[in-house]
C-alpha cells in the first residue's frame, strides 16, 4: 500500500490553510511591501526541493514553494479586499 499520495494531499491542504492567515496577517502588519519575503522563501523551497532526494519531502517543499509564490499574488489581492472594507485596515500603518 502506498500512502505517499495521501500524505502529499493532506500536506497540500494544510499548507493552503496555513498560508491564508499568514497572508492576511502579513498584509495587515507590513502591507504589500513584504512580498519579497514570500519570494525568497519560495525560492529557498525550490532550491530545497531540487536538492532533497526523497520524493515526499521534495514534493512537499515544492508545494510550499508554490504556495509562497501564490501568496505574493494573494497579498496584493488582500490589499484590494482591505480597500473594499472586507478586512480591517491597520490604523498604525496609515493609508
């Protein structure tokens, strides 16, 4: 029996669930200016995915890498959601 697919699927689901609030908090505290942190984390995970020999760890690093890349897009979308009033604006950051 091969459970690798289930492990990868569950980890992908968890990764998506974890990155959603991370993007919300990042936009709230730092705005869209922190996009490069997601880029660096994603690039680091890409390199890690290429260097790790195991299939499951390599795949999971790839999932995290592309979740980081997608988070860059979502960070700018979150800014739009804040402008629409769907999420609170950080009063300490200004407009």
